């Protein structure tokens, strides 16, 4: 990132004086990047005034990032957009089959959703990505640290140690570069997400993993009477993650639970939880399901990936490709 932009303070932006900067910092909006990723209602709550003024301040911050080349301009040609997309980084999942399905791996500036039943491999992919994301860029990694946000008590450092050693890496060094955050309720998750920018900058985070993104909201907002509030809070959470992914140029991976569709009599009745709110906001949606000892990943939704599926297995390396079957005599 451009040092000149990162060296600027909020007060260096037009329309922000010392008092306004103080209010923004008190609300956790400490940098231009934070302001660019903030939601209008947060800025209104921090400084008061009208929503129009809050939107204007956010626009000024985003415009400054656009001038520095850190954020895509609002109006560009399709050829410029293609050139910019070709510079995005992709991280290997550890499985060539899954990488091929994703056309190279997990992508920055996007949210990749992994959904499926329990034991379908969601957490195992997240653990593997914590390790593979630390690989140098030329080896298919991001060359940076990982942030694992745990809402279901699935994080296991000993599993990370096993994956690193099985892949020939220094496990002690790998573990030092994985930042772990245990979240206890939906409000805590929303607060952590709100302050995500400062942690990304502080620890040089390149990939953020949330396992799972909906479990706490689903447990706390029970019943049809609480559905509207739950969906609105999820909507704000997911859209904040998407803005953070774009502005900080990081990859965001979230896992999601499933629910049964009682009106489906033929075919697979399982569908991802969270409804249209989660479905519209996530960039890529991958359905995971068990297939004997292996797992199958299906490209459920994507702006440009064709429909397809990939088979992978879970072993001491985290996830990898299944061993080719030997022909019968």
C-alpha cells in the first residue's frame, strides 16, 4: 500500500476537523481505510449530524484511496477491470482438484462461503488455508498471516501443527503467524468485525476466516418474530466483510450451516442458512458434502465460475487430492 496514504490522518481529509476526528477515533474509526469501509449509520452515530454528511465523508475517504490506486474507480472500462482482476492474488486450498474448481484458489477482495452439513470439511479447509496462505506468492500462498475467528469452538492449534509438519513447514513459525479470536455471542462477532481493519493492518493479515458466520445469530434470534432483526444484522455484517475484503485487499472465507427445505420431496433438501441476505452478499458459494471417505465440493453460485464439482479428501495434510484408485485385477 502507498505509504503516503497510510501516513495521512483523518484530519488531512477535507471536511474533517480536530473535533470530528476525535469523535471518529473514539468510535473505532481510526484511519482513512477504516472510514472508507465504515457504514453510514456508524459515522452518524459517531459524529452526529445527517446521513448525507456521513456518506460524504465516506466518499471523500474512498476517493482518496481511488486516487492512490488502492481502490477501484467507480467508472472504468471493462478492459481496465480485467487487467485489475488479473492482479488479484489467489491462495491454494491444498487440493489441486479444489483449486481447479476455483480457477486458481481462494481469491482476495471477495467472500468465499463454504456451506454443508457437519463433518463435510468446512473447518478442515479453514485450518488448511491458515497454513497454505503463509506460503510465498510464487508457491501459491499470500505470504502473510491468517486471522481465524471461531464461533463454534472448532479451532484446534494441534491440527494446525499437524498440517504444517505434514507439508514440510516449521510448525512453530506457522502457529505464530495465525491470529486466533474466540467469539462468544453475535454482538461480540459484530464488534470484532467492526474493528477488523485495525487487526488487518497491525498483524499484516491476508486472509480472514470465520467459522461459522451464522451460528451465533441463529442461536440467539429464535422464532419468526426475531427473523427480521436477525437478517438485518447479518446483512450489515456480511456487507461490512465484503467492503473490508475490497478495501484491504484480503480474502474472506466464511462457513455456513444448512437447513432442510420441508417442501422438497425429490433431490437434495439441504440449503444454506441465512436466506437471501447471505446468498446475495457472498461472492462465491461452495456446497460441501460427504462422499464415503472423500468429500465433494460443488460450485453452487459464482459470477463467472461454471457449474462443476471437485473431489478431495481429509488427511494429515489438512485437505488434499484423493489417492488414485488402483485398477482391479
